[in-house]
C-alpha cells in the first residue's frame, strides 16, 4: 500500500490501544451504521484519549507531554494532567504530535453541480468551452435587470458529493475542513464550511459561510456585461438594486396599503443577507489593481470583501492590514510558462511577480493582516504543503503558517468557536503526525474528524539490501497502456538513493524520492498532468542489466505497465 493511501478503517482492531470498558456498551453494527458513514465499520467508541503526545494547541501553547480526550465528537479535555473517562479507548501517542485539523481556505473538494438550471455559465465546472456552449443556449442579456451570470442562490451545501475521492485524498494529508464554493458566474453562489468526513448532511459545519464573486463575463461580447468594465459596473448595480429592494420591502411591510407589492427576485435575497449578516464576500484580487479595486468595492457596496489570490500583496501588506480586509493567499506560486519560447525574454513585471509572490505571507504576517492559505491548483495535500514550505523559506514563521492553515480561516468564516485549535468544547478535528508538521519527511499517522478516527498506515520501511544493479544514466521508458514515451535521467548514490528527472510527452517529472535495493527499485516523481493538476507518480519494478520493467501508479487512480532500456549502458 503506498504511503499516501488512507486506510479507511476506524479504531476497532487496527490501532494500538487499550479498551478499558466492556464492548457491550458500544452500538451494534446495524445501529452504528445508521449513525455514521455506513461504508465504514466498526464505528469507534464514544471516547478516545491520546496520551503521551506533544500537543500544539494552535493558541500559542505547546504541551510537551499531554493528553487529549475526545468525547462524542468534541474535545472534552486537553492538558498535561487530565481525567480520562473509564470507557475511553487509550491511544499511546508517544513520539507523535497532535495539531488542529488543517483547513483549506477555498476549495472545490467534494463539490458537484448545482441542482436545477442556472444562468449562463452555471455548472460548467470552470471549463471555458463548456461555459461557452451553455451560454449559446441562454437568453441574451442586455442589462443588469436580466441578472446575467448571477447564481447567488446556489448553495454549496446542496452540491456536495460525500463519496468524492478527493475527500479521502485531502483528509489523508491532515485536512479536516474546507470552505467550498461554486466557481461559475459573476456571483457564483454561497460557500459553506465543511468537515471532510460523513454524509452530505453531516459534512456541513456552517451554511452559508460566504458569498463568492468573480470578474468573469456573462458571455463575451454577445451579452451584457461583455467586458471587465461592464462586470464591475454590474456588480455595483447588483448591490444598489439589493439595497433599494430592501428599503422598498421594509416600507411596504410597514404600510402595504396602496403600494405595489415588491417583485420577487431570487438573485437579490442572498446579496441582502450577505450585507446584513456580514458574510465574507470572496473577490479575486491577485494583482495590485485588483486588490485595491476589491477593497473599494467593499467600501462602496457594503460588502465585506475577502481578497482571493494576493500574489502581489507583498507590496500592499500595510495598506491591506489598515483596511482590515482578510486575505486568502493562493499557494500556487507563479512559474514560468513551460510552453513559452525558452529564448524569449520575460517581462520585468513577470519576473518580479515570480520572485516576490512567495514573500507575500511573510509580509502579511509582519503587517499584522488577517490571512489564510488556500490550495489553488495544488490538487493534493502534499503539493500544497510543499508550496507552504516555499513561503516558510521566504521568511514566513512556522507559527504563522500553522495559523494560516487552522485558526485564521476559521476566524475569517466565523467558525472559530468550533474549529481551528485544540481547545475544550471545540469539534474534535485533529491531525496526528510523526514529526513537525512542516518537515518534509513528516507523515500523517492519524486524523480525527467529528471525533471519528481515521488511521494513516505507516510508510513501509525502505529495504536495507544494498543495490545489486547499476541504474545510473539515461533510460528510455515506454508506458505500454498509453503508448507514451519518457526519458529518465537517473543518478544513484552509494546507498541506493535515486534522484534526477523524468521528461515525458506531458512534461517534466521531478523525482522526489527513490531507491534501488537488490535488483528492485521505487521512484516517486511529481508531475503536472494538465492545467492546475499536480499528480504523484510512483514507478516500481526490477532491473536486469540494461532493461527495466514495472508498474507506474498515477496518484493511486490509474496504473500502467512500463518497460525501459538504457542505450549505451550505465555510467558509474
């Protein structure tokens, strides 16, 4: 089983520990299945106690040798000396560290399509070609009264898919929560805070938790608004209409006689609720002009903006902090276009953005702004944590990095009384690791969501037998199931550690881990398989002289056999 595969087994029979109480007090399999995730059995006992753990509470306090007691989905006790219920399942967490569960500040995890037909662009899932096809079948919009690409009534809570594979992928990496929101339209809909476990109903922690606005047009020049200027004007008009409708409804309710009754407009209600309730309104704000525009839109409309992207916020950190506007920082740091002409010179602005974007978190920390991380196009937790480490290498403290993945998003979305730290009374969403969270070699060992325990199997130890074959040099690989070819440039150290790069038809794969033992080998590489899609590929197989064969696993979702040869032999 590969190191990132989550063992979908709960506590019974698979985790070291001592059950102090009689099993007769537990629910029967039939009744337990009705309570929680029928695909998983058995259901854990109502109490857990993690003992002898290092506890990073997320409040600034660190307990070096403590206990966390979980009771019926909540944290019942935390400390160095706490009383443990007699029916608790004891877990010896010696050598392990307990952290608050990680929180992705903006995500599409577990998000399906909305129910019913929406305006142009709705349900396209971010696919521009599908959006254009849908728009061709929509009525032409000629003014703001047509509510173009406004899906404000869509609620992500009605679009969840509890069986989505991505839930397990992110949970296995320590992520217990996310803010999920639709992504199609100008006003895409309502975001919700979810737990990454349970049924669709059980997943929802807060609904609605935010409104999301983009600057996407409603259908090119065919319909209004067909330009960025038109989109901005439309958003302003939408908020003016919502304010006017609210005032008129209040007057009508107070004295309905002799007045035309208000006209129902499903697009305006959620906008009114967002303003009245102070919901965060997520707005795109990656560049300097976008950041300032979003702040001003909030000031002019009464919306409470949350800046999304923020790659150029490094130069505006003090201004953002003074405005009191929260920020969601996209960890997908800008890179040079892989398809660009290698001889072409990049613009100064592009070079500057690439160099300074990873310093944005450190600058926001220094300025005292409220901010959190979100995954962007990092479609797995390992890729996201690699990019968080890049921010740490560029001056961000580990304490602030942890806060940006736990307490900060909880505060931004108004669920900090429930999530974000290891404190009594909060939801028992925890991640347990075998080392410091941001160390590259650290593995997640356990995850708790709503007090339910999921165990990550420990990685299999690397074989100790020294290499019996030489894998140095250039190898030509053929993926037999897909007619693809790749070139592997391998360097092998004396202890059998493999490094290098694999260049294939779909781009470059950087080797992140690898070994050869006897005549067997394993190579783990990170690859970009498409726009915003990073995948971990694991190659395993055997070597016979200048020939190799084996299997390649793409993110655990697809497997292919491969063969390879080394023209000219190896290089010692």
